[in-house]
């Protein structure tokens, strides 16, 4: 029997739901390979919103594979060390990440999410490759193509649909039905402010207190990204206009420059988000439809790998889709490379978050004492395994 004809990868049209970091990375990688992609994004514009992100070495190496690593590094700041402190500012743990970057020949960069997104958008193809103000509301996979329904009432057909539409993905719901998210037990605030002169250049800090944490990350351009977590019931909200006051009261007495950073942050640049993830899946694909990033493997931010894993997804999926073979073969290859690695990040990040949010004085004393006894070489080796390059 003659095998069915398979269209060459260069003729494929890839439909991508969501213009976040993962969706745009995929579009960039496909554009570089000469494969057409169209991204559908519900936001009317890719505005200067959001907070910071640490593009760790594994993600930087993935970006290097599509020629974008240097452009991203130029827009952020290179960390040299990471520190965990107690709320009085005493060191619990330290890792020299500068030497690890040299060892792996890969940069780490802390950057504003909007600047990372701008770099990706600039390389994602022509203007009409990213359609703003329109989102995917449903899809049908039949007769050798996928047809998506859009929020403006139109439909578009393509060869593949990739759900890169976040934690509450419409594409994921279409594949698997409604599934509850898993609340971590803590909420978060994130902000960006001027204040590079108040922090040590190249130093990323996370401070652990009772049921709460505060992170400080210089991100270049004279800005500092900070984040805070607090054990709280799901769905709790700050009173209108009181977010900064709540944070200033909760973190009063913590070491400098936390109070100063909060005071320097414009209220409109503070985001509050409850932290959710989902239990890992064994498969992300069905037919000509697959998932990427938070739609596939949402994770808590405790390893700093959520966006990094989405970048890896985008690069690997593009490589699979541009290899010879059918779409179904490409999606199976994508899962074979990515599922185990990304799911391990989900599990580990969930575990780290539970430990870091402990409230008990006795438990925290033992935890901090144990961390202080871990040699820096051992801590660096753990990070080395975490940021191991893509194969």
C-alpha cells in the first residue's frame, strides 16, 4: 500500500493561541525556519505591563538556538550570585551563579517581562503574524486540518493548533474538559520600581520569614523587580487602593531596602496573583492539537522555571514541527522530549514552595539551620542539574 502523502513542513501553517513568552518563542523559532505561524492574542496591545523574569541558563541556551540570546541579554542584567536571607538580613544560602554561567558557556539574565516580550515580538514575523484583540474560543480537528473559532466571530484553519494560552487555557479545556487548578496556599504580589542604587548589582535575593517571602532582583535599565508571597486563603483581595499599605505593614521590620522599594513603587505597577498549578499530565497532545507552557504544565514560581520551560517548549516544538514527518509524529516527538523534564519542574517547584512558606518557628529554625550547613558547592550542583541544557 502506498503511504499517504505528507505535506512538507515548510508548507505548514501553525496556529498559536496566546502571545505570551512561550507562544512568541514558538512563533520566532518557526519564522526563523521559514514556517508560517499566526498568533492570536486577546489583549488589544502588548503593553508595558507585568513584572520581572529570570531567563535562566537553560532558557538562554534555547534562545541561542534560534539566534535571540544576545538580544535578550542586552535588555536585562546579568546576575552574579543568588542569596537566601532571613528577615534580619542574615545569610542562609549563597550560590555563585557567575562561575556557573562561565562553566556552561551560557548567560543568565534578569529582565522586565515586557522587554523580553518586545524582543520576541520583533522576531516573530510580519505584523499580521500576531493578531491582537482576538482570542481562540474553540476548535475542531478534522479532515487533516484544525479550524479555530475566534472571539470576533470568524474562523481560521491551519495544520496545527498550539495552546499557549496560560493557566486557564481554552485549548486545554477543549482537549480535556474543565479541570480545577490547584491552589498553593499562598498569594503573591509583584512590582517594578526605580531603585537600582539601593541594591547590589548582580545580586538576587530572596528573604524567608514566617509564612512569607520577599524577593529582590535588579533587571537593568535602573529598575528593580520585587515579589512577595504570603500564606492566605484563595481569592482574598486587597481593599481598593490599599495594596501597598498592606505590604508595607506586613513587611515592616524586614531588612533594607524592602521598605524603600515598596515606597518607590507606583501602585499601578503592583500585581496581586494567587499562586496555582496543576498536577502533571502524561500527554499534552491529541491529533493536531497540543499545549505549551502554562497551558501544558503550570508550575509555581519557586524554581523560576515557568517562563524558562515555556521557552524550551517553543524551541523544541518548532524543531519537531520543521522536521520531516507528519504533524502527529512531530507532536509525539515533542512530548517525548519535553513531558518528563517539565513535569519534574512542576513537582519540585511545588515541594520547594511548601517548605519555603512554613510558618512554624521551630520548623523554620531547623530548615534554615540545615540550609546554612549545605556547602555552596552542593547548592551549585543542585542548580547545575536544574539548568541543564536541552538535549
